[in-house]
C-alpha cells in the first residue's frame, strides 16, 4: 500500500482486508482495484465475480502468487484487466496500473503464456468470419487496440474523435461477441491474429 502512494499518477489509496470489506468500501468510493486472489472471508475470484457485473467500468488488476492458468483464463473471461505475480517489481506494477487505466489492459509475458496455452485447449474452428464482419475502419481500430494503443492515441493517430473511437469499439465488441478489451485481445490470440 505504501508503494502505491509513491506512484506519480495514483491519487488516492484505500485498503481492504478482504473482499467483503472491499465491497463495503465501493459504496463510498469508486476506485480502480488491485485485487489479491488470496484473501480471507471472500477471496479474489468471488470478489471479482461480485464487482464486475455491478461496476462494469471499474478496472481490476489481480495480484497472485500462483500462476494458475485455469484461474487466470476464467478471470480474464469475466472481465479482469490484467494479472501480475506478487513478486513483480515496482516498475512493472506501476506500468500495469497506468496501462490498465489508459488502455483497458496490461499485456505481459504471464498473460501471453496463458492465452497461448488456452489455444491448445480450443477444439472449435477459428472465427475469422466474425473479423470479416468488421468494416475496414473497425479492423484498423481493432488492430491498434490489440497493439496496446489507448483510445486517445488511436483518436490522434486516425484523426477522428475519441467519442467515435468509443462507438467503433462498442461495434467491434458486439460483432466479435466479446465484452471488453481483454475479450478482444483473447479473440485475436485464439484466431491467430496475435502471435
């Protein structure tokens, strides 16, 4: 907690001992959340399952000491924005928090490994036809999001308003059948669009 206060762009920090305490805190404050998987009373998975549908705009980075692919894949599909191992260095932690805040996702080697491993578990055919439903502009925006550009950066790069980018992103998610940026990146991995 003391470490978070040293990060330049982190304004306020609240601490909860467990999931239920965090949920009570959310009735007063709407922070983005750094969530530990292993907590007493209500663990990180149960807490995320409660938070995500109720606060869909809240961004969640999960800290864990276990690199369980099953848990990570489940939580990414639920809508968690990134994972870090507890032994991650402070620079990576700060980078992850800022990336999730600005780009909706933090892509690291841990998540890449989980997504690649999930490919071997898939038995379904790739969904390239869904990509074909995207307009050329949507494909361009989809590619830039997967390359970790923020919506603001995409807006500047393509010289169109950020509001228009948000609208395109919503259309892309609807056409691909995903709920968030993590879903878009997972879709790209599963269909060989990211290696």
